[in-house]
């Protein structure tokens, strides 16, 4: 996949380099809805990474709503990588920055978020 190029010696973890570059390609329109991503094994081999590293990148992209994985049909760019999802990512980033400013670590930040989501109740999918 030509849109992913690892930077050797970078302080950014390889899984995050892969995730960020694919996300940027989706958000920049280089990858379009329904475009198929290479299989985890193929991309791992191309980049010289462990399969689990690429799998983590794909999982993160799926959690962001940028891709969907359909078993044997592979991983494709989601058709609903919408403005709402982009705004949610911005809000999440601002939340994470504020938690860091307050001295709240990752585990506690996620616990707070989980507790608040549970407090709101409802289903996982609001649609």
C-alpha cells in the first residue's frame, strides 16, 4: 500500500504510524468509501511489521469509524466516515488534552469516560 510509509527511528509507534497515515488518506479523500485495504498479513509483510501491529492499527481505525471489517470480505473504508465522526474525534482529543492538564492518566481517563457513558445508559448504537 503506497500510502503507508514507516519512518525508521521515529518516536511514533509503528501501529500509530500506520493508523495515522491510513486515517489521513481516508480523511483526505485518497481512499474512498468501499475501497478495500490490504489484508493485515499482506500489509504487515509489505511494511516488515508483525501481523498484530497492523491488526491493532486496523482495530483503532474501526473504533474511529473510518473502516469496517467484514470477515472474509476484508477491511474497507467505511461509507459513513461522516462529519459527526470527525467532530467526535476532535471532541475526544480535547477531552484527552484536558484530562492530561488535570493530571489524569489514561486508565483513570477511560474509567471516567466509561462511568459517564454507563450513567447515560442507552444502547451502544444511537442510530
